[in-house]
């Protein structure tokens, strides 16, 4: 679980921007908060971030995406780090950016932070805390490394650090060198943190192809409950020769897909394919949808023939069901969760997840949205709603609604937000007027 994370000098966040999932003393919906008795704390299962266009919501999502990519995939030798510093400050694009995370992993709290510019990692530190103590596992400053006394005499750790490039995190390189001391943090970024952009697809859609999968029946039942018109999804077997991809990609698939592997591909038309090799044979399935006609007979539809909203539901359902599964430890971050979705459908998805949350839950959902109908205190707590706001200098900040003293538990928070009392809405210097009059055909270029 995320306890908190902060970023500094990243894109529109010039100053330290901290986002916390720690619950306040708010009493509403307390039954769904995750309890951490060892640390005398409660964690939120959901956070919704509001804000006008260009307020910084997506930049926050991009910061998490950058951090995950840097930790899990690492960098190539001599490559730039791809950091996007705040460009309007005095340091400009060459300024260093800081990322800091507090994570709950197996009932231990890890603190992981790093500072970097385009060329190198300037600082990196990993800490771990129990209910009674905290220790720093390592601190890296440039080419110097200091390990905790219990690790100081480990010659292999020293060897792993010496092999860590300037443009590489030690955490990433240590795991690649089969050092397991710090692997829980690496695995959290790799396996627990899921990021879903407005135009991306949540990958495990192959669950819709396997009738033996434990979530197959549930997902298809929910597609009907959400009024998509789809009776169920299924898979259509295809030969590799009939896949709509260039021959060069097909040849690479033949070479790269090993026994027991599963590979997901998507065509330019949004059709989804799953490839696997069993018994030496390469197999392909295409995801298709079935509708009932007037006589009750099933009619097959390509996924590309479904509405944008139905395709979005297909992409998001596996994420919500993974979140709601007993014992789930997933942290899913969705940018523009309401894209192409009716507000009541979005609300149904969120409520289905929140109904599964309890004091023992360890899953979390972070989302950005423009849907103010979700801004309801009967639905979300004040500390579960945040606003992103950009000032005249182009600097974004993040503020939870619980920080506003005049926002009572019985207040119409949506009205206050739309009136601009909480920030995070567009401000227009003057009414927008569209040009009037006829357009001469002589001035139109085709």
C-alpha cells in the first residue's frame, strides 16, 4: 500500500508536492479504512483527484509512471534518465528532481527516495521501519555508498554497488545481481503498482478468454449488470498467419514466445490478441464479444465494433476485480477514470470496489477525474478527495478537501467546488466569444 509519496521539481510541481493516503480523524466511512494497529494508523482505500485542465493531475500520474519504469526496467548504458523537471523555474530543465515513497509491504514500512537529473542519480536511500524501530538500509550519495552496519561487511553488496552505473538506481541493479535484501520494494513497483492511462489498456484481458479462470463468470456477469449490451466475452482461435501484423512482427513472435509464456498484442483497430506456446505449438486467440439478437441467438462482434465506453469497461473491469479480490494488495492508479463512461457507470464500478474494503484490506485505488457528480460526501470522505491547482507561475499544488476548515461533513461540497471556493477549476479572464459571420471560400484551404 502507498502511505504517501512526494515529488519535487517535476513537470508542473516546482515545490515539494506530497500526496498522503493516511486517514485523518474523519469519521465517515470508517468501516472501510485499513487498520495498522502496530503503527496506530489508518489508510485510505481510495483517493480521487479533481482539477481543471492543465492543473497537474496527469503530471502526478506521469511521475508515478516514470518512477515505476525507472525502478523496474532501469536504463541503458550512457542513456539519459528521461526526467521531466519543472521548466519554468530558475533551474530550468537541468534541475534535479526528487521522488520519495512511503510504502506498506508485509506490515513493514519502507521509505524509498531518490534524487536525479538527466545524467545521473545524485542521491538514493532506502529505510525500513517496524512498530518500534527504524533503520536506514543504505544511503547513496553520488559514487559513495553507506550500508547499515548489519550489511556493511557483505562483500557482494559492495560489488553490486561498484557495478551500478551513474544513471541507474542501486535498487534496480542489486535485484538484477540477485541481491534479495531490497527485493520487496522492487517487487512492489513491479507487481503491485498498476498504472492505467486514458488511452492505455489494462493488460490482463486474457482472463476473459479462459472459462476456467475464477473471475471469468464474474466479469461477464458484471458486463451485463453495467448495461453494455454484451452477454459475454470469449476467444476466437486464429492461426499465426492470419494475425493482422507485419511479417517481421510475426517472425519475432515465433522466436520470442517460449513454452508457457503469454504475450498480449493489440492491433491498430483496438482488437486484442493473446499468444501462448503449449507443447511447442504457438496458439493465438482474439478477444470477441457476443450480443443477443431479437430471437435470443448470439451474434459475434469484434471488440473494435463496441462503443468506446464498452471498450473502456472491458479494459477497467479486470483492474477493479483484482482490487476487490480477497487479500488483494494491488495499488491501481487510473488517470481520467471517467473517460467515455457515464457517471452512473463510473459510480457503480467505484462502489463495487468500496463495498469490498474493510479494516483488513490492503488494496488501494487512486484516480483522477472531472466528474463532479462523484464529489459526494455520502460516497467519498473529505480526506479521500483532493484538488490539483495551478497558479499564475505555472506551479501545481495538491490539497485534500479535509484541509478546508469550512467544508463540513454535511456540506454540499460539489456546489462549493463549482463556485471556486476550493480551487481546482478553470478561471476565465473574460467570456469566450466565438467568431461571428461568414467565412469566405477564398480563405479556406483544403
